[in-house]
């Protein structure tokens, strides 16, 4: 089985909860399954409504980090998450996945696991690129989270559509102001 992308999992779940703060447990389970979590771990009683509530709260907290564009504030927020989770790295291999890092406590709940793994993913991006390689789209009415890792200038918008709309709106504001 191929590895998985914790940053993309973080993004997908945080975005789903941003849009639907009361996202039902079955929908959260389906999202987790798409990111490689095992069906038996996602069925009740392994993944309860209490677990789903903790995961939603963790996703909202990580959404705050995803919306942070200042590298120093983002690093401080990630360190706070690591402190709260008692994060201690360990290598693990399970459910057919390749070896990968876990930083949650053994036996951690779904919320703590999500916080720790999401913080680790963002910390990796921050150290690799030396900046926040993520964001929340500033386009009017959007707010969608995105990953902006890669070559070139840091990304500001979630898509070319939002970037274009923002450019056109700014152009129209300048035209209206000048004449």
C-alpha cells in the first residue's frame, strides 16, 4: 500500500469542518477512510460521536493554524499544539502503510491524534520552505484552506478563479476611485 499525505488529510478534514462545523460522524469517517484509515477503526464503537466531536474541535483548532500566514506566529501555534499533545516522535507501521512518524501519545484519542499529526505535517512544510506553505483564501466569500508548497512565489489564493476575481475587484475599485 502506498503512503499517505497527512498534510492533505489535515487540509481536507479542516476544510470540511470549516464549511460544516457539525459535520456528522459518518461523513468524518468517510473522509478518514479516503485518507487511508481502516474501516474497522472508523466503525462504532471504535469511532464514536464523542470521538467525532473531538476530531471536529481539533479540525477547527488546526484551521486557525492554516489561516495563519506569519511564520513566527504559525511556529508558536504549532509548538503549542505539540505541547498540548505531549508530542513525542515514534516510527510506526500499521494497516499496510509504510513506516511513518506518529507524534501523538500511544492510545491518544482521535482529536489529539489529529492535532499532533496535523501539526507535524505543517511543521514539516514550515521547516522545508522556511515560510507558511498554506493559507486560507482571502478572496471575498471564500476562506477555503489550501496548501501552497512548491516553487515560485508563495500562494495567496486557493485557486486561479479566486485570484482572478480578487484582481478584477481590485481593478474595479481603483477605477471607481480614480474616476
